[in-house]
């Protein structure tokens, strides 16, 4: 299937007789004209059409602020206008006249939660077979597929993640059935008619890779490679060899037949696409780190990483983040050694720790997952302050998704992606009260109409109900 | 229970030097923020006395008996042990490793399957759940041959070789989407199958010797027919998994044909829509609590307010881990309960009071199983299942500091805590990590 479609694509291109050289890569999110040459890549062919919704200039004062980079302000003030954080500070921060002011006494403000690992849209609700679009399990090497082409923007899960989880940005990844699962896409959590309408402007793509049980199980069961962990690595390495050749030719401006998968891998080798690697076991992560050095690419984050605590030093030395659950463990062999202290141990070792969901329910409670990790750490003497722990849900995932210059913390000039919580967000008893995305109020617990109801839910029982 | 406790106490006496467990002595836990588990709110400066494996008294102004071992729990919380209302604990070590997974089977048998002999008290998920304050669990088989899965059990999570609180505590049947699938593809087929099988069980009961389970027309073999007899007579509860409002009414109506059925609803994601009918039928529900997505067409009306709305309507609701992925992750019970409390601050939502929330993971599941007189709360005479927590147990930062089951103090370390200790620093010392134990 994979080889055949590549072959057909090649034949079609040859038949057109077009052989113009590659066009220079343009800025992201500017629609580019169709490529002219056989190796010319149309830059950004599915551009974001996301536009921030109008917002009202808003001040929240007397509130406890976790700024997402580790800072805390008590009795703080945050001022949103024009879709951006306009000012933030202590009680003396000047407040402009004639704008909406919320008193946040007893409440907390954080940057919007960022989930680096979601399958919303590609495995949407209802989870019927017809919606199963997250794993192109017809070949272990499918870097040519793009998760965005599976995203169903009507997934009710987006709205739940917003209202109950305060999630404002998420990375939607292909599944882990394949070694090279395809491209991820980063979305603003703003309901839209199209995927493009949710796409985070200017965000880099990710490349989903997977090691361990899943690829070897899926393809071993089909009687083909890989059926072992060594098979996983071998197919990975063979693929990177081809990708490096493709990338070298491309960089040299040499003519070659376009190959969607190779384009993605070449971008990963050049650091333009961030490698997001599903991997559970410590020893396998170490193998992948060596593989990345062998072929000259960087792993941005290991996802799930239930044994990250065993190699937290390696992760720190190699500048690799671990995106982890709070306490999910044991459901399969490679998750057997999961422990509740994984996140704080990685954090304490000086590596980049992220709390992720990988789940349409978990994404609604990432704050509680972080609280589990925080409590487990404190019990073993790792005393991480609340405001530092919030980096696991904010600036750390933002960095690992390549969007930290735009969101992920409450810094002046950044996107006004903000959650007002009705209590300490590490408490089970706390929920979002208001959520702003780019300064637009898109969830308000006190306003039943300020709550998304997807096309799927509209007219169904329960539509518009509090969820 | 008494026998079991006695055996345990005897074993503890024999092994007292070597055993890490305290024997079932008289213990008074004092100064705690104390929650009884019966739906009442926590009280300050409470005392719990347990003796001979049972709760003697719990509340304020409880006298500490002479000779009791006193444990100062000032600044801490004390609750009954958590009871998981729906789980598969003890039936699998690693669910994804099929050799360790005894949750269901391809087999000629169905209703006669009995999980009790297969429960492994040494399974790591039991030790890990115990460390999280879970002391009892309802263990539910899954279907492998038709709509009936077999007979579930109620177990304790103690560190001993006798996990069974009640074997053959209930029969389990699928009647929603999964039941339709198990019956060949439709709900009408599931209803017909259900009725015909129960009638065959009645036939068996009338004349066991002449029941021919081997004929081509028989739906049930002899042992499965025999196993359904107590279901038809109401001697054994029947736990029915359904989710949609329609299916809930459909299965409640089964009592028109089989009036003695003692029903327990499992799932009931849309229960809030027909809560008054469930309450009128006096049927307890074991629900997931946090389902709020239309994850299937039988859950279109899912909301986290489901449990609160049903409780408000008078339905006895317990919580359990209905999701197959979560069935061994029993520690999630306190998170479910805490989130029910959170809903009280969400306009338009219906949650539970703190006391009701704790009840939904302690006495409510015990009562749903017909074991309310034995376990699930700190009322006098109940099993001495007690947990001391370092904070509010429904907060995710809290954890148990001591756990008793049947009055016997339990170990709360496990392979997770050992791994934690080994890797407190990831780098090797003077020997490989494998020597650090």
C-alpha cells in the first residue's frame, strides 16, 4: 500500500514533465502556490485559518497567580486586552479604568493547560469503528500521514477538555501502532468548522514515533517486520538512512521524486519537525537516544516514559523532556514499573517534566494528575512548590511543542490563554470558572451559553447540559 | 468472617516474630478528623476503637479501653477502608499480558463461572491498591460466551492468602450494547436470550435430574442452568450492565417476568434521566461517576452530574471502575469521589456532599452487595477496615499512612515503593542498582 501509492505518485509527477527546482521554504502558515517541480514541496498546504475571537479587556485582581514558568504572585493582578497578556503583577499593578474587573479572592489564575499528548479528534467520541482514525496500521513506517487529516473538529472531547480541564492548547498525535506514526498537529482548543480553524498558527509539526510493544505486536501479528524490539530499531534505522539521503539531496537542491514521508523525516533531521517519541522503558529510551545521535536528529520528548525516573540523568544530559502520567501504570508489560513518583523524580534530576493525558477523560483532570505527582514527591522529601509544579502543565509542554514564545506562561505580550480556577487548581474540589483563549472568553461556569455544544451533540439528549 | 479473623489472628500469633503485621489487638486511634462512611460529614477529634477484628466504636467522646494500643492521629484523617464497587482486581496481574489475565475466557461455560478460586491475593495490583487505602473490592468477571459472565465475588485486599469476603456474591450479565453484541448482534436477541435462559434455569430447578443441557435446543448446559437458579429465585443478586435510559427501563421491566430478581445496575450513565424509576424500583446502582462524554451511542446524555442527580432522587449509588482500562486502578476511587464534591461549586451541576461522596466508595458499594452489615463503615460491629490518611483522602496529594483490614495492620509498601526507593537517585553507587534492595 505504502510502496504502491509512492510509486503511483512518482509516475503521475513524471507524466506532467515538471522538473523545476525546489522552491524556498516560506514562512509557516502562509498559503503557498502548488509546487512546480518534482521535488518541490508546497510549504504549508493546509494552513491555519484560526483567528482569535473578540475579547473584552479584562482585569482579574486579588487572585493567586501561578505564571506557568514557576512564578507565583499572591493577591495578584492580571490584565488581558487585545488577545494578549497586557500586564501582570502584584496588588499595586495599575488597573485601567472602565474595563471589566473580576475579583478573584480565594481563586487562582494560571496559563491555560497544555496537553502535549492527545488523540482528540483522531479517536473522537463516540468511539465507534467509523471514527477510528488515529493509527494507519497498514505499515510500520507511515511518516507520510498527517494527524490533522484525521481530526474531526466536532469531537465533544474538545469542549470537555476546555470546561473541566482548562485546556487551551493541545497536540494531537497519531497513535503508536507504527514506528513512524506520522505528523502531529497542534490545535488551539477553540471549536471550529474545520481542522484548519483550530490549527495553532505558526506551530511546528511533531513527528510521532513509537518504540516497544505496540509496533512489534501489531506487525508481528501480521507476520511481518517488526516483530521484536530489535526489529523495531532495525526498521527505524533503515528508514533514517533513507531519510538522511533524501534530506541531503534536498538540502543540495538536487532533483528527486517527492516523497511525503521523506519530507517529514528530512524536516525532523533538520530540526524543523519535533520528534515526539512514545516510549515506556528506560533501556529503550537509551537506545533511541543513541539512534538519534547516530542519525543526527534530536528527540524532543519521550511520551508516557513510565520508566523515565530510571534514566532521569540521561534525559537531563540530552535535553529531552519526559511527558508522563501522574500514576497510570501496569496495564501492559512495558508499563509494569510505573511509579507515582515518576514526575517529581524526573523534575528533581533537573530534566524537563511534563504531565500529559493521552486520554479524553484524563485531559479533563491534568491538574489532578499533577497533584498526585506533587503529593507523591513531597512524601519522599521532594518539596516542589505548587507554582513550580504548574510548569509541568504550562511552559514545559509549550517548549516541547515549539510554542513557548507564544503561550505557556503569563508573560506580557503572550497569548491571553488563561484559566480562572474557583480554588487551588491542585485540589480535587476545584474546577475552571472561566477560560480565555487569546483573550476570548470561551468558557464561563456561570453562563450556560458560554459552553461549546458540538454539531454531534446538538439536538441530542443532554445537549448543553453541564458536563 | 469471624472464622477468618480468628485464623488470621492465630496465624499472626504463630508468626509474630517474623511477621510485619500486627495481630488483631485492641487499637484506639485518637484525635483524627474522622469520617464514618455512612454519609455523615467528618467530625473533629474523633476516636475509633477496633478490637478482635471489628469496630467497637467510632465518634467523639469514645472512651479508649484499658490496655488498648493508642495511635495519635492528630492532624490526620481516618476513614473506613475504601470499597471498590466495580473492579477486576485479583483477576489479572498485567491485563495486557494474556497469560496473567483471568478476566474472561472463550469457554463453553458462562453463568457457572466463579471468579473466587482464581482471585490471587498476591497480585501486585492488590498490594498497590491496599497502599492507596482500598481494603475491599467487588470483582466482576467479563463475558466470554454469551451475555452471562458468571459469578463475581467481594474480596479483601489483605496481605494474606484468604482474600474472599463473599464468593458467588452476584451473577453478572451484559444487556446494553455489549449485551447485544454478546447475544449475536441485537438487543432483542439479548432480551430473548435472557428470558429463555432464565426459563431454562426454572426448568432445571423444577427437575434437575431430567434437565437435558446437552440437547441441541438447550441454551444452557447443566452447570450454567444450575448457576442461574439462585438468580431467578432472588437468592443471588444479578448485576446488569446497561448504560442508556432506555436499557435501564428495559431491564427494570424484566421483573415483570421474573419478579424475584434482585437487581443491581452497573454503569447507568444515563441513569439521571430515569432516576425516579430506578429509585421506585429500589435498585442500587454502581456507576462510573466521571463519564461525561458520549463515548458510545448508549451514553449520549453522559454527565458528571449523573451520580448526584440519582442520589438526589433517592437512588442508592456506589461508584466503581467501569472502564475496562481502569479495572485494576482501584486508587482512582478517591479521585472519583472528590470530583463529585467539586461539582457542588459548578453552577447547574449536581454533586455529592463530602460525606455522601465517601459513602459512595465505602458503605454504598457494601450495601449494594448485601454486605452493609459487615463492611463499609466505621459503625460498631463492622469489620475493622480502617485507614489513617495524611490529609483529606479525597485530595490527590493525600495518601494513607496506615491501613487495617479485619483489625490487622497491613503492609503499605509494594514493588512501586521499592522501585521508588531504589531510584531515588538514578545513578549507580558502588554496585549496580540490582544490589540495592
